[in-house]
C-alpha cells in the first residue's frame, strides 16, 4: 500500500509507435450519425443529421428511402416531424416507431409547429410535399435538420439543390441526370450511372464530394415498409 495512492498496479511495457509507423495505423471509426447503408467497399455510410448548425438535405428519390431515414433517425433518439399531404402513407410508420412513444409526428403541409429542438432533443423535419414544395414555416436551425423529398426533378429543384448541404439522387431519367450533373458538378461517369441505379441505391453528393450508398432494410423495416423501391 502507498499512502493516498491505493494498491500498486501491475507493471506493463508502454505501447509505443515509431513516427514512421503512424501512417500505417488505421481505425475503423466513421462519423457520428445515422447509418444509411454501405458504400461501394461495403463500409458503413453514416449521415450526421443531428448537428448544432443548420443542415438542409434534398433527396430526389422514393418514399421508401425517406421513410427508412426517418425510422433510423428516430432510433437515435431524435424526434421526427413529417410535413406531408399524404398522411395515409406515413400513419403506420408513425404508430410503430418509438415502441409506443410518439417520436414521429405528422403534420399537414404548412402546419408544422415550432419543434423546440435542442442538443438533448434534436429534430429531423421531413418535407414530403410533392413536386413543388412550398417554402417551409419550420426551417433548418441548430439541432434541427430538414430533409426535403422530391419524387422527380421539378422546377423548384435547382433552388433546393443550391441551398442544400447534401443532395441524394436515386434513379432518374437521362435528361434529369444531365440537369443534376450540371447543378451538382458531377463527373461524366456519375451522370451516366444515374438512370441505371438499382432500387435502394443513392448517390449522396455535394458540389465537391460524392458517394454511392446501398440502403437495405432490416427485417423490422422490411416488415413495416416492404422492400426497397424507387417508385412509390
């Protein structure tokens, strides 16, 4: 015994790396957030939606992917507010999410109340408002991200893509792919691949970075939402 210091612990050699060995050290640690699928190398792809700064996401794709993102965000402890004109396609998800707790709420278009987002209670607002979503009353802010779902490229899409921090693109027509390529500064191989993407595959991109992600439903998600699909 040493006075004030407790028992003497076991003696072990120190763990030391030489300077030239540091570059070889790799840790399988990704970003913090929601696992939205796997990348081309089979590694988990993570979307950090709970942020202290405003975060706008636009998804040109199918309802299935938006609903999986909503479920997985709710599973992290965040609240999800869905602004939609087709509440019937979200009602079962809202009932089943959260194990009986109301973590997913549904609101008519233009009727989303202030959510009171905070670090202890982050919020994702999902805007499923059709091809021409009106400007939302509730916007992105600290700890409150907004995901806008567009089924196809629409006249409002250029504005939304320009103001978004991240854009997701699923299978689109060749003409739409060309327009998205110009707006997002995509390389030619990425533009050519967009009309051929399989169900559940999304190109997540910014004007500088891009990554293809395959989203596969868990057993619980598939039981609730069905299989991955691009067309609703």
